[in-house]
C-alpha cells in the first residue's frame, strides 16, 4: 500500500530504550496479514498489536479492533528506529489497510457515478440524490481524518518523552 503520511520523532534516548518502550505497548503477533484479512484482531488491553523486529529495529502496528466494531478503519503504521549514541530518530509511515482502501475507493467511484447520472438526467428533483451522494464521501473522509488524529495522539503519547515531532504528507 502507498504511504499517505509520514511522521518523524527525534528523541534524546538510545534506540534500545525506545524499542523497549514499544515492547511494553504492543501485543506481538507473527504477522498482521491475518488481522488485515479478517478485519478484526486479537483482543488485548494494549493500545497496539503488531510485529516487532528487534534486530533491524522495525515495527508494524495497528489498533486492535473487535468483531463488533461498527466502522473498521484499518490504518497500519510501519516504522523504523534509527539510533546514533543517545539520539534516536523514529520514522513512521501511515498506510490504509485493504478493507479501508477498497471501501473508500468504491464509495468515491459510486458517488462520482451517481452524481454524473444525476447531472446528465437533468431532472431537478434528482439533484437531492446527487447532494446525498456528495455528502456521504465527505462525512466518511472526515471520520477517516479524525481516526488519523486519534492515532497520531496515541503515537505522540508513546514517544512523548524528550521528543521533537516532524510531519510530512
């Protein structure tokens, strides 16, 4: 999947110390593939589930979601911790999961199709269908951005000690 957002954290501590913080906050799984395909994850009291590679200091995280989750927004975080002496740089990339990517793609295509049909029909009473189909993707996109903000705040909390935060999109 394509990364749509990148965040970097600069910390004044060793990469081993930062990685140990991840091990306490993450419920380890062998691979995220099973969670991504089924749209629900292992139940845990921890904020994240994911894979951690201690040797290369790489990680892949996602928020746990249950079977009864109403609106599964899968956002995967892939990152790497780079360390020099007592300084660490954490590079985190945001990606959409397959379910979320396909769902949003279908919604945008269907909305464009219905709006196009409404415009070409020329019936003034059908304009409301176009308005509804225009509002639907706007509301869903707003919910996605709110979820991204929530995940960013959880990341900030995880890496909050002595950090400088940089964002790019």
